[in-house]
C-alpha cells in the first residue's frame, strides 16, 4: 500500500507538524510506503527542520512538491498555497499512484476526492481565520476573504474519515459542517519530555508556541510584570518558531513591551530553539502558561505536564476542556490579574506547586505517541479494507 501524507509545510515546527511526522512514522512502522506531499523546498530542508525541532529523523519514499525552483522558497500567499498540495494529492490519488491520502494539515478544501481519504482537522480554518486578530485588520482581511469563502463551500461526501484533536474542536466541526468527527488525541513525545525533578528548579515561567499573535505572549508578559515585583529572581521564557509571516514583527513588539515594563532583562525569548534547549528550559522552570483563547488542543501543554511543570491555561478550548478537564489537572485564568495571582501562588507556595506538578505528571500519561499510532493505523486499515 502507498499512502500520501499531505501537509502544507513541515518546516513550520508546530504541533501539527509533529503530528504529521508521527503519522509518517506509524505508517512506515506498518510497512506502508509513504509519500510526503508538501510545499517545502526540499526533503533535506524538511529533515533538518525535524531534526532540530524534534530530535528525530524523517524518512519517506518520495517527496512530491507542487512548487519548484524559486517558488518553493516563497512564503507569501501561504493560505492559497495549501490548495496546491491538495490538488496534487487529488491528481495522484485519482491517477492510481496513491491508495489513500491522509491530510494532516487539516484544511477542508471544497472538492471531492474519488478515493480513500482521512482528514485530521485541528480546527476549522474558516473559524480560525475569523477569530484571529491579524486577519481582522487591513490588508489581511481582504487577503483571507476569498479563502474563507472557498472553505465554506466544502461539503462532506460521507466517504471520508474526519478525525480531530479534542472534544472542543469536535463540537466546532459539527457546528460548521454538520460532520461527526472522531476524537483522536494528537501524539505527544512523553518519553523525551518526562522529568520528575523537584529540587533545584527556578522560580520561573515558560510558554511555548509559534511567535504569532494568536498565542497572546503579550498577555503573559503583562502578567509577569506583576510577578517580577513579587518573586525575586523569577524569569519568563518564551520559546517557539519564528517561521510564520509576521513573526519577526511580533517578536519586536514583545521586546518593546518588556522594555516598557522594565523587565526586558528577565524576559528571555528563544525563537527556533533546538530541541535540547527546549527540554533544558522545561526541566528548569516551575510553571507553564498557555494564553491562547480557544486553542484547539495544545500539545505544548502536555509536553510541559510531562516535564513536571504546574500548568495554567486560558479558560477556553482544548487545553481547558480536554487536557486539564476544567480544573481537575491544572489551573485556568480569564484575565491578566487572575493569571499573575495564580503564578505568584504557585511560585511562593512549595506545597501547592508540588501538588499541581504531581497532577501534571499523572495526567500526561494519558497522552502518548504509541496510542496515537495504534489508532491512526486502525483507521488506515479500516479504509483499506473497504
């Protein structure tokens, strides 16, 4: 059997890219020939990105690129570039070169696929665009409008299998398209992140995510400015990919905010940090904060829990509903004052921190790569036998 894994760009270094990589590993472990269909400039570029970000080796039978030459290095119009990978996958599937497609990027492009198709939808892209602050401003609002219109034209054929990352996103998919998606929690590399260390941790905070406005790092910086006054020697680490359009400008704004609040020496930004550095920081800090509103799942939250950190998430989305189960396994906040208070409580009360650190480690065991691999292969086998 030959399966095509479709993803816009694997060099984006986010949770979706990790899911795509683990999906490829699961297929190869099952002796299935895998083709990667992406807009990345080369397989060597993808492999290097995977090696730096996740400490893994990527192996596929073939890399199919819709964009060639200079175009493959162009990140502009990335929304519309996603259409090209799906059109390419459609051609390969209908031409008999692929037996099945797994779309790990998750866009529901409005054309039918005559063949076997698994879609892992991280979140309805039309909703993500409409909820994003950056797409509400000119000129990005005009840029995104045709793509949103296109996505709304998608109608399920009834033959595809739609998977998603959380019960929160499952409800959103049902709301937008009327489709009953199956919840398959995304894979988390629990083994690499596992850290039960208690002694010697810094009284510091960390947040991990792409440097995009949706992650709301500015909220964490503002909350930390109050923590810095109360907790001597505390630091804030911000770690993530800077590959997205607008990341450099956003990081500049964050640095200016930290400077304005006179905490620039205590806010450490680590764009595109190697995997070893990520593990090091998570193993040294005490508190993890996730400020995104309506985050779809939040792989980095589980990574932090496996690293023994107490977690604080925004009271919305997958991290709140699915991961900490509305306060059972971690803390939640709604505004900056509440966030700063909860950080201070965890950093100043050792018994409280130990309690939530223990809860994090217990909860992290519920998410694993092995569980995801078993489930994705089950769906592949199910489709292949029809």
